């Protein structure tokens, strides 16, 4: 097992969500995807960053960017009457990665032990100038979007921790889906040691919407980690429920849950939905506000 | 099918079928792999070739884009090709891609060269899609076995005109001279560490001048001083490698001493990146021929939406409406 003893980070730590920072000029192709009730859903779909943009954000964020970084992509959920909005974008998400390895501890790939041993054996130390500035190379985040408070500030909106949960029964109804979209914010193949993906799905029904922002990590031979943030909005009441859930398990413990007759286990381990249904939940937290 | 029997199958017919996106029978794949191994075993770990040659980076099973490359760069054998590895995994047509490249190698051995990438490995292909694709298309793991056994024979590097050193990943702290590559025992699965691993895995880093250890705990990056020294020691001018995605399709580093060439446009059918092939002319001039994704990809990515293609769920771009929770 390569999970360090100091995995202090429990995932979503605070209910106060910071406002979005601006790392690049806003892309000019944001589209109003749907207007429903008091809410406006905007989406922006673009290719991965080019090398100029990449250099710029690498410098301002301060760590190497994930291999596929959709830095000009995002979702914006705007409550039109109040101006309150919640946004999701790749660069604000990556900004939440542990940039030194001091906060979350650094994981190692499964072959790291063998690798280090052979290095010592070969007495190569003198030629190696050290570890590239350490950072959480798994790009683990607990990202729940960025909230911009209502600009006119007439009604202070604050989220309170609640025992209430997102009403699954309402979401299980076969209501028509007026709008569905998904978007990858970033993805890194961890130099073929696994996979790290942050993506978003949204579905808008006539009376409510659900947005799932999921961080999925697989380090081959080491572990699985999922950090979900769900944003649920009930249009009539202006109720916004946000649910944060973290899951983690060792690679082996999950692999054992694959039926023994399965020849191609990779299919299961690559599927975040299967993984999410088979790994233990570490923590769940909900908060709620009424947006009017 | 007449003419496609085990012993003397017709290579031209195989190639024709593959251009038409048909799979070859398992028994033929077996024979092709055996034949090409006989050819590859004779190759040195460092193959010397002459310009003009068109150099191709990662393909990753994007078969339509491979066909596009032959349109843009010229058909094989009219154009000489050097492929830098990573033929399989991730894309939907790894089997077609590697089968076609093997056929072309057999048919025109001096016109096409294939280097081993880090995905030409049993371990990696079990995780990243090639194994799954073989099972799905052939109902057994045999074809995967034939190909991965063949991968052990692929060469590790190529030198063009005694001047350009070509490899999949990059340099290794254990290798100073090209002669040291020649003595590596390459006929095996890619190990986790050592010179063979470094050649297919390492990456350049323009913020550090020497070798550095990745924060992952395995793998090196190398900087400008390492590149300068390697080129000087071996009397070469340039390093050419693949292995890293770049939005523009290529990247030139270290005062034009190293290039990355990337040949999978719209990588994984969702990145929106460009791709390129690098044309090395006979006067030594290098030209990046940049191209975009082939239009045929559109039709075929529709099959991603088939819910039975469960393992491909990560690949899909606009998925159908989904009642996720």
C-alpha cells in the first residue's frame, strides 16, 4: 500500500465557496443553453488550451497543467432576478490542487519502490538534480464550483449545513429532460499510471436541475478516489442543495469486487459509474440556501 | 477466402482489405505477426535510415486519421515513413491500425520503420483499451497475444542521416552514447525501470536543465543541458520524439534541438487538438505538415453512443440524454 499515513485531506472542507478567479480572457463563445423559470444555463465548449495559453496559466497557477486541460470550457448557472450565480471551470478547479504536496501528502505510482531501488543500485544520484518541484500530480480536487454573490447585495444569500439530502425520488421520476450536457474540465493519464478526470454532467427538467461535478482518480495498483459535488436546484422554491461526497478504496480491494468470471477486468476499473457504486463512502455533507 | 490462406497469404489483398476497414481473420493475423517478427529480429536497437522520410507520432488507434496521414503525406511506398510508436490503445481502431502497419512493414520493409512506444506493452494495453478491443472484435485474446508478442521485437530508436536521433519518449540517465542503446536486450516486455523504460517513457522539461525525477515517484524528465551533451557526444543535431499531446500538433524545444511530433488529431475524439507529421527532406530541412481530424471520425464515433460499449464511456463527447444521479 502506498497511501501515506498523512492523508489528512478529507475532501470538501468548507461550505464557503470562493468566487471565480480569472486566469485567461473569457472565451467569446459562451452560449445560453437554456432558460427555464428564473434560471439561465450557459455553456462554453472549446478545445484544450494551446501552448501560449498553457504557458500563461502554468505560470499563474504554479504547477504543470494536466495533459488535457479544457481551460476555456465551463458552465454558468445564473439566477436572473438576483444575479446570483455558480460557475464551473477547469482553471479554478485546477487551482485547488495541492501545489506542494504538503497538504494532502504525495502518492507514488505502484512501481515506485522498484524504481527507487534500482536507482540507488546504479548510483545515479549524482546525475539527477532532484525531484521536479513536488505537487499533487494526481490532480485531486474537491471542486464544487465558484459562487458569485448577488451583485446588488439586497438579500444576503448564505448556505447552511443541513441534514437534508438531495431528493433522489424526484430525480428518479422520468420527467422530460429539457437540456443535457456533459463536459470534461481536465484529464490526465498520469503518464499511463492510471487516470485522473474532472468532468461535469447537467440535466435540466421542467421543475428542477441536477449538476454533478465528479473527480475520478485511478492509480493502477494503488487506489481509486471519487469526489462528487452535486448541485440541485428546485425552480419554484429557489431551493439550492449542494451535496459533497468523497469515496476512496485501494485498487486491490476494488478489483476483488469484479465477478471472477470476468476476463477483461479493465472494462470495470475504467468505468467511473461502476467504481462509484462499489467503493466505500468516506464522507457526505449537504448545504442549502434559498435563492430569491 | 482464397489467397488469404495461412502459408502464402497475399499481402496486397490484406492491405486492400484493411484500407476498406475490414478485419483480417485471426489465423492471418497470427501468420503476419510471425512473419514480421522474423524481419524485426534482424533490426538493431538503433536503425539507421536516410532522408527523405516522413515521421509520424502517436496514432492511438485513430485509424481514419492514419489513412488521412497517407493522403496528406503521400501513400506508402511512394513516401518513406518512420512511426514513433503508440499505435494502439484509446482510439476505437487499434486492431486495424496495427494490422495495417504490420502489413505495410512486411510488404515494403525498407520504406517503413516502426519504433516501439510505451503502449506497445502487455501491461499497458490491458488497461488502456487494446486488449478490450481485441476481445470484442475477435472474441478471444489470441490476437492480442500475437500482437503483444510481436511488440517485443520492435526497435527502440532510429537515426536519420547520422544526424537526427528518433525515439518514442526521450533520453535516459544511463545512456550517454548511442552505442549503449545497441547493447540493451530489447526482446522482452518493457521493464518498469532502466534504459529501455526511459527511452519510451521520459519527457523533456524546459524548466530544468538536467535529469529530474517525476513527483510520481517513477520516470525522468530531461532538460537542455542533457540534450546538448547527448547531441554533442553523438555528433548529432536533433532529437525527434512523440509521446506528448500538443494542441498545435507539434512542439519545438531547447533552441530547435528537440521536437515533439503528435499525430492523433482531436485526441480521444474530444480534445480538439491538431496533429502533424514531420517531413525530413533530403537537404535536412524539417517541415511540420499540420492536419485536422478526418471527417470519417464523425460517423464512427456515433458507435460510442452504443450503451453496450460500456468501457468506452469515457471517450464519448456528446452523450445521449442520461438520467444520472
